C-alpha cells in the first residue's frame, strides 16, 4: 500500500483527525502541492487505448478489480480525484469499507433506496424522520410499487423489534420481502434515540435469505459521537451539508458501508448522476481537517447552554439526546459518545411566546438547517415540520412551544446573554 493510504506510523494506529491532513492524497501526482488541487474537469485522458478499455471494464462491472488496482479516471460523473480523496477520508471516520458522496443528503438517501429496493419490497422506517426522507418514503416510493411501514421512535425498543418482525411477516405473506429498516437517530427535533444494535439483532434473527439492510441517518451525531457501522448497521448516511461541511456554504450527502452494498449504490449513482461536484468535494475535504475541533467546541457550548436553560423559569423542558431517563439513557450510553450540539427547548406558552423569543434573538440566526459554525434557532412546528398533521405533531411531540437550537462555535457566554435577553422578551 502506498504511504498516502497508510493508517499506521511506527506501529501506532493513527487517529482520524491526523489522517484528515493527507490520507488518500499523493502530492507527487500534483506537482508537489501540499493540498489537493481542484480537479475541475469533466473528462480524463487515457494513456493508451488499452487503459481506456481496462478502466471501463471495471467501471461497468465487466470484470472484478485486481487487489491493488485503482479505479481508473474516466469521467467526473463516475469518479474524480477530489471525490475519491474525500471518500477515502470519510471512510476513515466511520471505519467503512467505502464511502460515496452525493449532491445532497436527499440524493444519498434516494439513490441508496433506489439501489436497494424493487417493486413488491417493503421499507420500514422509524418516525419522525427528516421531512424529505418521509416524503420519499410515503409519497414517492409507493409510486414504484415499494410498500412503506413506519414505527414511532417514541414507542421504544420493544415496539421497534415487534415492528421489524411484523413487517417482515406481512411482506412475506404478500410474496415480497422487508428490504430496508431505516433509522434516523437521534430523531429531529425531539432527540429521541433509537436502538441501532437491537434493530440489527432483530433483522439478523429473521432468518430471511435476502437479509434486510439496516440504514442509519447519522447526520445529527456523526461521525464523532455515533458510529452506526460499528453497531452492526449496513449503511451510515449523512447530510454532509450539516456538521461535516460545517460552514453553511454547501449542499452535499454521503453514504458509507461495506464494499458489497456500496457497489450496488455506486452503480445507481453513476446511472442517476447524483454524485457531487469537484468544488464541493474540495470544500468538504477542507472542512474535514477541522471537523473534530468544531464538533467538540459546539458540543461543549451546547452542554453549558442546555444546563442553564433547564434552570430557566420560562423553559419547561430541554430535549437533549440521552437526556431522558430509563431506556433512552441506556441506549444513549451504549451507542453514543456524546449528545452533539443540536437540541430543543419547550417554552411556557405556545406559538406567540416562541415567536417572541425567536424574533428577539440577535446572535442566534433564525434559519433552518444545523451543524454550521454559527448558532441557529428555528420553530419546527411552523417551519421544518409544518406539513405534519396536528395528530402527527402530537404523536411526535412537536408542539407550538418547541424551539430547536443548533449551537455553533461562538463564545458561550455571548450566546447565553443572547438567550437570556430573548427569553426576557417572552
């Protein structure tokens, strides 16, 4: 293995934050540039006709790649040096065989689902999930003959396990199969954690010949505070727009997993054309160098603010991942390394009081999304989850009194002063 893919030094396994500085990049191939240049090109020149033939054979699955053979560069819809460097580095964090990057988080999710399902299959997902994900599952996939079932995250682990068994049995009765179990944990915006390991054990226990794929949206806590693949999940999915990008200036998605499952998704990405562009990949590689610093600082800030908000007279609840008692706490302790920096608060009152607070904020910006270097605040009930029915909001705990905060890397005392003065306006 060439030195730019080495993960050890003098017998020591190197940490991900160290590998982010050079892993997967050979400066000698780029005039000695210390950072990877931007490969802003649509197509690549073959050294010979024989090379072109060999590259296409591998790209189109006409033959298996040799053990040390690199995937030859053909066309930027299929592969590009910036994408490959980024994918190599993303795989380090999640300890995945392979990573693929996409033009958005939804491109990653929809491409993966198209690759893993066929008419007659069933997808089971834990609700609430991200709005775009629910739209894909509830409204788009059924058009292609894919059935969809959901289980409430608030039901706990027993309900999840039962739903997996019941859905698999029902699918088999109808001559189909349970193809995917899809979990988003912690759930947005209530921070309910879902037991990944329990879902994996249940899926393995089905004895289904074509075992269902367990896919986890790891956007909220990954890759620092939660690693689904280590818990047995098949896929770890990301909106890279959020923490990994981390500067609220790009849109991208990621999907990571075993070589076998990723090969199916890679084929679909090539044909659907959902890969990200070289410039976005270049920006993401830059972001990865400071990922640990940003996520650690944001989490430190969020922990301090959450603790102070708990004691505030106008706040009735603070919803932090693992903050609940009993099973929630146990799942969190077993599968997470930290609570991250996005959490929600419940205020005394309803929408009027929530809006008064949001309108009074000065440092926290009123915007959706999360995981950027700046702090953001939003009102899920009227914004990100506005298409939920009143009944669905009730089931998922998304009330008019709920405000979601994504805490950034600013000075924590400044952020606290902003929250205090905004709560005073309530």
